[in-house]
C-alpha cells in the first residue's frame, strides 16, 4: 500500500511512499534494541561526533529540503527556509551544550562518601511527529533523543511523508552506526503498531487526542511518555499595551504558517477601551496579506495542510457564526484560488460555548473577546483545556509578571518576547502535554536518572 503526497497549494500529487509493513516495523525495533548498548557506551561526546556529520548533511541541503517542505505541506517558501535555519540553530545547541547537562553530578561529596547522579538513556525511543514544521518537528524530537543516548525508531506524519523519505536519505549519507536511527512510514496505524512493540520510551508531538491514547498505552507498558500536544494560547491586551507590538505579534503568532503553530496566539482577549482601535488596525494588516501558492516568493499566507483541515476550519467558523459571531475580516475561502486556502479572518462577538473558543483552531482565524477587569481577563485566558503558550501585552511590568504567574500555561511571552530558545523549556500545562522539550529540562526528560553512592 502507498500513501500519496498532495501539494495543498493546487491538489496535485507530488509523489508516493510505500507504507511500512508490520514485519518491517517489528524488524526496525529489534535492530534498535540490538544497537542501543553501543550507542549508550559512546557517551555524549562520541555521539556528538557522529551527529556532527548529520548536521553537515542537513546544512548543505537546506534549500532542497525547504522547497520540499513548502511544496508538501504548504508553508510559504520564505518561512520554510526559516524552519531550516531555526531547526539547525537547535541542532547546534545540542551538539555544543548537551554534554554539560548530561554529565554526572555530585549531590553529596564528603570525606566519608559521595553520591553521583548519572543521566542514562532509556533505550529504544518511538519518536512520532506531525507535519506543521517539516524540519523543526524532526529536529526537536529526534536530535535530543539521539544525543541523550536513545536509539530512535521514527515516524513522520503521513502529511509530510516525502520529507520523511528525504530525512532518511540524509541519515544514510551521514552513515550513523546501524540501528541508531530507523524510520517507518505510514499513518496513525503504523504509529500504533510501532508503539505496541518492545520500546522503552514514547516521544511524541501531535494532537491531544493521539497523545491521550499514547499516555494510556505507556501506562499499560509502564514506560515513560513525553507528550507535546495541542494548544489554544490566549493573548491578553491590557489598556496600556503598545498596539504596534500587539499587531506584530498577532501577525506572526496567529497568521504565520497559516495559523498552524501549536503555541500560536489562538484567542485574543482585549481590554474594552482599546478593542476598536486595535481591531481597525489589525483588519488593515490582515487584509493586506498576500495569500497564494506556497512556492511563490511573495506569498505570506499559504494553504492549510490539506482539504480535511480546511473542512474542519469551515465547520468551526460556521458554528461561531450560527451562535452570533461577527466577521471583521476574511471568513471564507479566497474565490480565485484552487488549493486548501482560507482568508485570514478576525471574528468578534465570541461566546465561550463556540467551537473556535473551546477547540484548538489550526488555521488563520482569530476569535476576539473583550474584558474590563484583570480578573476577568485571566478567567477568559484560562477558560480552555489547553495550556501551552500565553501572550501578555502591557507596559506595566508588575501587572505583566502577575498575569504571567496566573496563566495556566507552560510558556508566557510578554510584549512579544520570544521563549523559543533551545536553552528554555518548551511544553504545556493541562491537555497540552506531559514533560518538556529542550534545555536541561528536555534532556533530563529523555533520560533515566540514577544515583550511585560510593
Ligand atoms: P495527530 O495526533 O493526528 O498526528 C501526529 C502524529 O501521530 C502523526 O505522525 C500521526 O500519523 C501519528 N498518529 C496518529 N494516530 C496515532 C496512533 N493511534 N498511534 C501512534 N501514532 C499516531 O496530530 P496532527 O493533526 O498531525 O498535528 C497537529 C497537532 O499537533 C496540533 O494539535 C498541534 O498543536 C500539535 N503540535 C504540538 C506541538 C508541541 O510541541 N506541543 C508541536 C507541533 C504540533
């Protein structure tokens, strides 16, 4: 059986990939089990030497991969190049810094005795990722696992399956030891077969629905699951916010990547006194966006990843309109484009029982509510099952810190500052996940912690 890859800019088939059989998946896990001891014994420095070869292969093929990712999932080519650059920034950090955070640490060191903590790999990690950042999704999950000493059986999304094939080619060129990185190809069924094998860790990025399923399975197997899941980040705009900064942040965090960013700003909560001004400025910006084929250098907003994602977005918007929402901008497909396109949209008159408020909206649609007191703003912000990102806009430092404290989210940005750095933890509260990626936090989440007394 084969999976076809479809370009969402024009619905043309751009390739196909054979789905891995059950036997192939079982063999991959067995090979990984055989490879794990040698990879562990190489140590962090030895593994970094191997992985530098891979870094070079990725670095020298950036344009090729950026074009493929853009064609396959619809990310505008200029953003796709950034996906590569930024993914490599994270990769480099692991090469340079992982040794520092994975080295043994003394917790007690007296004349009589010492306690030393070691960070040991789990063994075989089943690593499963989605499609929304065709390069960074792979780097963020695969590289920390490998440097921490886990061997990886990897499954990329069925929506970016040609990118998966390309990643395989790059690994082959880098000539890592046999069994250290292997890939299986297919949809959720292949992922399900993979996680039901003899694996030692589940390392997953994707939807909350799949994450919850994997968490149950991990409990049954009594293995660890690190889960990076969906989000519906609030953005609170206080009355003293710098409106230009707010608009710049919304432009990037809501409409960037056609709204398909896990920690993107998905619900706007604005102080009543500045709402009209902000919305009229935002409307101008949103309506000036160039929507079009992802391959076009001038495109700012490409298509959604697939027809089914467009259909879901339309259902979510229709539900809001039926319940009384009003369209400030957008609200439909651009009439002259053939692919999975949707106009960047702003919706007001939002109520908390609407799907655009309750669910994750993975598309360029921004629901807006207003508030009059800080207490009300925080209540609205936390009125969600998710807890990944949060955005606060105010010039009052004390108010910003208090609001940051009160948001039930793993990450908070104040006035557009970025928390997206390899040194800092990435992950969520509530249904947005379990565990963290990146920094010492992420590395420690991928390792067993052992204390040896002597
Ligand atoms: P998804 O859960 O449908 O799929 C993700 C991956 O899981 C795919 O590779 C898929 O084939 C696989 N999969 C599906 N069912 C499976 C099963 N039963 N067993 C094993 N594997 C299975 O998610 P999606 O819709 O492709 O991705 C979008 C979601 O990912 C959004 O919710 C987004 O917020 C989230 N996301 C989260 C982060 C983060 O770091 N928190 C980053 C990017 C995307």
